[in-house]
C-alpha cells in the first residue's frame, strides 16, 4: 500500500513551518486580508519603484528541446559529441558549438548556465516548469514568467500590453498563463505585422464620430464620477483611455516600419522577423516578450536539423544581442534562451537525440547578470552535472533578481499571500552582480 | 413538518413510511439505518440505488420492519423529492392516498373499517393542511422580515433614503434575470403605485424565462467554474441544467445527483461532469467537493494541518478525500449511433481501502481515517474479504471496459451527507444564495467557513439556513425572500458612500451626533462583559476539545495498528486466493478432461453399436465396415482405459482444490476475525468520535461566537474612532476659522496703526518744515538786527563826530540840524532795533515751540513704530497659526479618511448589504443585447420559427404560451451564446477561479470600441432606443428615453441640458450622434457596475 501522494503543490508550500507559525501568530483572528492589505501596500511601493527602473525580459523558447551538445555545451571528440566541433568565443577559454559562429562573437555579453537539471522529460510539463518555475500539479495553477513580469514591471501609462508572445503568424488571441494573477496579465499573441486585436477603428466610424463618441463617454463618466466614485469605476474609465493610447501606438507592432537594412540583418525568415519585432517592442518599453523558435524535437537526424535551425537562430539572435548592447538596452533587459529540456548525450539509431533533462544548458544575458560568465559544468560526455547544478526554481528566482525584483516577496490575491517564486528555491547569487 | 406527519402517522399506527437513501443499499447497514433513522423521510431518486438493490434486502427489510411492528412500504416506488417540493401539499395527499392502498395490500395488519380510515385520513389532511398553511405563511412572512430585523443597524443615523425606484428595479432585474429592465418595464414600474408593487414585480421577474437561464448560469459557474467542455457536450450539459431548473429541483437533490449519479453508462453523463472536467483527479475533486458543497477549501490541509486555519485538520482533508480516493479515470468503449466504436473516459469507483497518510512535519507517523464529510462524523466501510468486494453482475447498460462497481460505494455514501442533516452543507448553500443576491456572502470568501472567519451575522445565516431547509432546499423561495427584504432594497445606498463622495467626515446635527455617540458607546459597553465571558468559554471549550482530541487520537492510533495487521493478513489472503484460483482452474480442467473422455467413450461405443446394426443390414463382406467397427471399438477401449487415470487426476485436483478452499476459508475467517477486532476498535472510535465531534463543534461554536463579538466590538470601535476623528476634524476646523478671524483682526489693527504712524510722520515732516521756516525768519531778523545795530553804531559815530565837529566848527546851525537828523535817525534806528529784538524774541519763542512739537512728535513716532512692530509680529504669528491649523485640519482629515476607510473595508468584508459590484460578463453581454433590441429580435425570430413549425392553437392556455416563450428565449440565448462567450473570455477571471474578480484592461475597451458588434448593435433600428431617439423631436423626451433605457433613471438637469444641446445641434447627423450617445452610455462606468 502506497503512501497517499501529496499533489496539492500549493503556493504556500515550501515555506517553513516557522513561517507558518509566525504568520498564524501575527494575526489569524484578524483574518488574512489585513495582512494582505499591508502586503499589497508594500508591494505597490516596490512595484512602482521597479516600474520606474524600466526593466524588461525577453525569452527565446527553443521549442521541442534544443540540444545542449550542438549549442552551448559541445563535447567534440567524445563518443557523445557527434560531428560538430567547438569554436572559441569572444570570452577566452569559453568554447561553444561551431553551429553558432555569430553568437560566439557576442559571448562577452552572455551568461551561460551549463549545469541545469530539471528532471522532467515531458514536453508539456517541461515547458510548464521552465516558464513558471514550479512543477505542474492538477490542484494548483501558477502564473508564467511573462505574467509575473507584466504584473511587476509593466508601466501601464505607456499604453502597451505587458505580456506579449510573438508567433510566426500572430495568434491574435489571449492566452491563459496568468493563473491567479488574473487575465489582465495573460499574454497577447502577435505576428510580425499585425497589431493586437481590435486596435483598428472600424471603417464605419469616421474620425469625427470617433472623437465625438469618446467625448460623450468622458462627459457621462464625469457626471457619474462626481456622484459615485470607486476603484472599480476609476479603473474602468482608465482602461478606455489606455485603449486609445494603444491605438495611437499601434505602429509599435508593425515591423515594416523598421529599416530595410535592419530587416536584412535579422534575416527575412520568420524567426528573424520575430526577433526584430521583439527588439521593436522592447525599445518601446513592453515589459515582456517571448519568441518561439520551432522545432528542435530531433529524435531523428538531430545534426541536420540543428544545422538548419541554428543557422537561422544564430544570425538573428546574435544581431539581436549586439543591437541591444549597442543601444544600451542590455542593461535593462534580461535575455533568456530556454527549452523544455535538453537532448540525450546518447545518439540513437536514427542519428537523433531524445529528451534529456538531467544535464542541459540555459543561456541568459543582460540585466543584473554577470557578463561573459559560465556557471556549472557537465562531465566529459555530458551525461551528468558535476558542478554548479541548478533547477527551474533557482532559474526562475534568478530571472526575477536579474531585473531587480525581490523574488522572495508575495503578492496578495483575494486576501491570500502568494509567493511569486517557489519559496523552496533560491536565486543563483553567483551570477548576479 | 414532514417529521411531524410521520410521527402522527406512527401514533395512529397506520403506516411508517420508509424511503431509502442510495447509500444504504448494503443490506446490513440498511437495517441499522432503519433502526436509527426510520422515522425520517429521506427523499431519493437514485437509479444507482434502484439498480443495486439486492432482492434479499427487500424481504430483510420487511421482516425487520415487522419485528419492530412497522409496516414498511414505499421503498420501491419512491416519492420523488422534487415532486414533493413542487406540488407542496398535494404530495402529502398523494402520500395518504398511497397509504390507503398500502393498507389493503399488506398482510398481517388489520385494516380499520374503510369509513373509519377515510374519516381519519380526512381529519389528518384537514389538520395537516391547516398547520401547514399557517406554518408556511409564517415561514414566508418571517424570512424577509427576519432578515431586516437581523441586519445590524450601526449606521442607522447614517443611512440614506431608499434607492430611487428605477435603480432598484435595475438591481432586481440584474439579480433575477441577468439583464437591465427595458424602458417599457421601467415606465410601468414607476407608474405602479399599488402597495404590493414590489412583491408583484419580484414574482414577475421570477417567472421570466430569463430567471431560469440565470439559475442555469449560476449552477454552471458554481459547479464547474467555467471549465471547458472536454468530456461532456455543452448541449447535453445545458439540457441537464435546464431540466434541473425547470423541475425546480432542490439544491440538495442537485448536489446528490452530482455526487451520486452512475458512472458506468451514458445515462447520467451530464451529472458526472463535476468529476470528469476535473480530469478525474481525486485531489482536485476532493478539494472542490469541500469548496462547492461544504464551503470549506481544505486544500492546504493535504500535507499537514492547515497552517492558517486551526479548524482544518489534515485528517479532515483525508476523511473527505476518502470518498473519492478510490475513483479514477477508466477508458471504456461504446458503439455510437452509426455503429462505430467510440472511446470514453469514465470516473469509475473501485473498492477502497483506507490509505495511510503522514504529516510532512512528523514523517513516519502514519494515520488512516474513515470517511468524514466536513461537519459530519467518521464512518467506516463494512469489511469484505478481497474476493467479495465487487458486484458480481454487470450494471445495466454498462459500457465495455467499465469495472463492476464495488459492493460498498464510498461516493454514494457521501450522498447522505448532502442533506439537511449536515449543517455545513445547508449553511454553504444558504450563504451562496445570499451572495448571489447581495454580491457577497455572510461568510466570505464563500469557501472559508471556519470559526476564525465566522459569519458576520450568525443569526442571519441561521435564519437563512433554516428557511432553506424548511423550503426543501428551494432556491427560488430563498431568493424571493431576500429580494423582498428591506435590506435588499436599501442595499449599497448607505450614507457611507455619500460620505465618501463628500469627504470622509461625518457631519451630523448636534443632537443626532450625541445620540449616535451614546448609542455606540452603550452598545460597546453592553458587549464588554459578554466578550470576556465568551473568551473564557472559548478557552474552556478549546481545552475540552484538546482533551477529547487526544483520547480520540489514541483510539485512532489503535485502529491504525489493527489496520496494519489487517493489511498483512490481506496480503497473505491474496496469495492463498491466487493459489486457490489456480487449484480451482486445475480442478475444472481435470473435470473437463474426464467428462470429455467419458463422453468420447460413450459416443464411440454407440457408434460401434450403430455400425454393427448397419453391418446386419448390408452386405456381409463389407470389409471397410468391418475395419471401421474394429477401429471404433479399439478407440472406445482406448478411451475407457484413460478414464481411471483421469478420474484419479480429478480426485487429486478435487483434494487440492478443497484443501486450498479450506485454507482460503481459514484465512478468510482469520481476516474476518481481524476485521471484527477492527470493528470493535471502530465501535470504540465511534464513541470517541462522537465525543470529539461534540467537543469540536462546541469549540467551533464558542470560538465563532467569541470572534463574532470581538469583530463586532472592533467594528464599533472603528466607527467610534471614525466619529472621534470626524469630531476632531470639526473642532480643528473651528480653531482654524477662529485663528483666521484673529489673524484678520491683527491685520486690521496693524493697518490702522501703520496709517496713524504714516500720518504722524507726515506731521513731523510738516513741523520740521515750519521750524526751518521760522529759523530762516529768525536768522533774517538777527541779520536785520545786526544791520540795524551797525547802522546805529554808524549813526552814533556820526553823531559823536558831529558833536566834535560842532565843537570844532562853530557853524552850528546846519550842524545842529544835521545832529538833529542823526539823533532822529538814531532814535528811529533804536526803535527799529528794539522792534527787531522783540521780533527776534517772538521768533525764538516760536522756534522753541516748534522744537517742542517736533520733539513730542518724534517720540510718538518712535512709540508708534514700536507698536507697529509688535502688531506686525502678532499678525505674522496669527498667520502662522492659521497655516499650522490648516495643516492640522488636513492631517486630521487624513486620519478621519483612514478611519472611515477601515470602517468601509470592514463593512465591505462584512457584506451585510449589497456592495457596489461590477456586472458579470453574462450580465454585461445580455444587458447590451437587451438595450440594442438584439435579444428581442432573436426571441421574436425564434418564436416565429416555432410558430411555423408547430402553431399554437388560438385557445391555448397561458401555460402553453409561457412554455413557448421559454422555449423561444432559450433558443435565442443559445444562438447568442457565442457573444456571451466572447464577453466571458474578456471579462471573467478564467477557468477554475472560484469567482469573477473585477479587472479592467485595454483589450476589453478595444473590444467595446472597435471589435465585436457593440457599436454596430447600437445603430438605428426600427424600434430600438437609437431609433426612438432619432424619431423623437423633443430633445428632453429623447434624453429621458436614452437614460431610462440604458441607465434606468432620468437624466439629471445637467445631463438633460447637455443631451438636448447635442441633439438639437446634430442636424442631419442625428442618427450618427444618437448611435454614439447610446454607445457612450453602454461604455460608461455607470453601466458597468450594479446600481
């Protein structure tokens, strides 16, 4: 007979018992929401401070599982190394795969984590844990990094959405990644040239009419607000002004406004366009952008696929990093290149590599991260982490710290205090400056 | 009432009516149940029960009944509770009618003479009807008034007037129908002056087709929390919910169907959705059973006692989990209409064992628990050996791959808890209904019922719960009563909001203020003693609870030990069972071999006989036949020879089988022995549990009473400190204005003084000027005097010279004349000198006088300047004090605002009254569709379509017509559902969230402005509000139409004027302008929130 399995995985978990006791002593009878009130006050102050610091996050999701051996952690000349070689980079002593020649020249901006072990070989669950920093469970949902970033970093006064996922064709819809933070922080999916849905005024409405109807709306609200004014009515009224601002700024979502030379430098392919879009969005102050590059799930012909895919990636990504650095944006932007997991050191019968989460790599750059650093090490054949092992929880903390967010804080939701990152994990302080 | 009827019937020894609950199909538990609860009528309509009823249980029950002297009937044709609920009294009459037929059928019971029985029945009916009518009339009259008498009135002096009529109707319409009233309805309501207007309108909305849709929407969101349709079709789900609402199925029945429905075929697939859409995850299901049906979210007690809630123990969570821990997804197959094979996941239950669990804080200490619903006591499964735990026959219409249900179903046993017997269950629903009408629960969050978060008004929750139970869990009755209460109508219209608008300072007339103050302090004082007493009694209760818990835990521990013993023996039993199965199979095989051989031999012998007969008939020398006979014979002999061996093998197999059977039975009896031991422990545990549950509920009660009074005290203190803060604001304001006054005074005095000084300075200047003129004059006179003197001197010298000359020259004549002239001149000069001297004297005097004046003036100036300085300083000081006073006032206003906010927050938490809240996505969508006439057009179209398909007769009844209207509305809503889904995707909190929290985002605004059809809907239609405005020549009437249709009120004077101007200036753009106006009102803040 097995022990009942504990799957609640609630946000409260991982905090120590002492903390429970302290919390319960500090005001059980008074009810959680008073504590929540204070929490939200302090949180508000912190968030304001952050918003003024103007930090951003961009995530490159290498969908399917990028092979660490063909990218960040090559093992040439070993039985698991495969045919690819390694090349020196702009950081003396650091070598990466020869499939990434342009990225190698930007290595001095980057911070490489070579000791990732997430112990999760399923695509769905792997994606979930890398983006939320926690393992998936049926009974609780956690917000993704994008939703957290939108909540903590986005300055609503800019009139731009805070959480954008760039896809090749632009979904246009809203995702559901925000969990308890609420749909406000869910992602908006964008393509290369299309603005978010409903940002274009219907043809039937001329400018005069548009101006007039909003004028009417303002006037009526004014009358009502003098009689009854609450946080709800304020927020609601404000959302229409935000919408108008977003309409004014919809050019932000159109990369055809970028110069032709830039479009060439990034590449004419989907991924190049997405990277350019990401740069444009970040420059305009969007707090979170996710770009997906698909597909790295190379159970067959791992090497041929990686040569093709990484060829695209290398050009656009290296350009992107160099541009960010040139424009001084790298200081304010955390760049993360992640997958759901890595690929097996063992090469299978079909010249493929399978799912491998025990020892793989994640690339980060920018923000408060150390530059040109390499953290963690795998053994000679890349089968195990021998030094500096980290997992999704630690990485999630590190992402937040890298943009100046105190990852140990909680967010008050409906009178309950929810830690923004798994309290059982801690940031990787060694790579943070 | 029902119990009363039962007692009456028992007293008359006519019938003891038994209705059996689904969980009790297990026969021995049934008998114990009959003993215990036989006098209660438990409604049920559960096919599970009907399917599983073992035939022997019937006779057992009847025999048992006879032994107790009862006549037991009615368990096969059960009185459906919802019929009882709907038909009210007639159901009871039906009961009595049945009773007569029973009387004839049951043997062994002497029927009274028919006339007697009839009279008796009649008398009973009359008495019953009389009491029932009185009781129900009283019940109905009391809930609405009880609510009013129980709603605390701390704010009485601050309460405003009732909400304006139109806005009240808007709220009622939104609550009961999910949309705003039409202008037509509003006009009718406002014109209605009858005394019973409100109750008639409540009735009217309750019988609106959209009321049913409202309840469908509420049940959907409550049970499934906007989960997507992955396992059950949306259409199927809606059909089910609509049937539930149409049949006026009581809430307890709905709950029972949700939990107790069958899972092995497709007949109750919709009811299973609660489990299915939670992906069959037992933890998610257990959490949500706790949340939805018992108002307790015990998720956090899964791995340890709840860290923040004392009352949620880990063992409670696992007690709840026990009901579903043995259920999981199973894939089954079925043939669809086309005959193709389809796969389907079902949430099937298997035989359960109590799984051990441990606290993460005390690893290694294992616990087990039986089933325990929140607010109930622990119960244990009857023990069966592992080979006897499942039904042997497959269930009717069971799908391929569905395991047979276990003999004892834990899930079905939960059904018994979903009734009035479990107070937590009933309170959960009454709280949810209150929240549905009022926007917030008396216990809030709705799923956090525990003693440290007691209802803000326990008596009110009690009254509501009693009313809900009395009504037979009828949602409609309770909602109606809440709507009829004054509390509902006063709602959010409290002066507290007015205060917020005007500023946070309470400003009452002095007399009221004093009353309010003394009232508050007397209330507080009255609470002081009870508070102390409650605190101590809560402590005492807690200690008792702790004692009970420790002894209960020690028995629990014993049970855990017996359990592990049982576990071990069960393992051994299973081994033996395997062996016995193998032996049994070997035996069956041997038996088959033997019987095969025997029949072979027999057949061969018969064949050889037949061949012999054939040989006699045919040619004698048929060699082939001879050969055949020989072969057959030899084969038959061969077969015969194997038989003894086979017989021996069979005998061996039989022995082996019997041995194994014996050892299995021995093991079984050992198992049963341990089970009996377990049962003994469980019986003791029952006793300990009773004590524990009682102590616990005592503590819960004491604690929650204490917390309530404490909260109440804090509440009063908060109001008091708000009042004090308001007072201090006002006194500081007074001081401030005094300071301003005195500062003004100082300033005036200073100004006067300054003016005076300036005057004096002017005078001094004048005096100085005059003095210098006099000095000049004096100087001139002195000069003159000097001249005169020198002239005189000259003259005198001349005179003396003349004298000398006269003496010398004797010509005196002319000299004398000359001398005379000189003498005269001297004299006149002397005179002049004297005159000058006198003048000089007078000038000197004048000079002295002037100097004096100047001196005095100068000294006065100095004085005045001093005074000025002082006055100026004083003025400065007073100005400073004005500033600081103003600062104090500002600070105290802030303090006051904080005090008010804390009162406000507490009030909002307390949820006595409806608070300002946003419309739900569905309300928002339907209201817009209503206003723009899209909804009505759809309903009309659907009606026309229905009429075309099946015309209603001209003389059709009102009921038929209303059914048709219902049907048309439903079809229209289904057509419009994509729009509602869009609104839900934009405005709701998303899947799995317990409630829709308000948030505003630009994509909502963009949707309203540019996307969707909202702007297009508001274009001019033949008879919609935009069309009416365009057609209306009188701008003020048009404004009124606009505001009444959209905001259910008349425009204010400003608004009326403004609209009038806009429309009169619109000219030929009037249609566009009208459309824009309608859109702007649809997107206004006022439209977004409840009135």
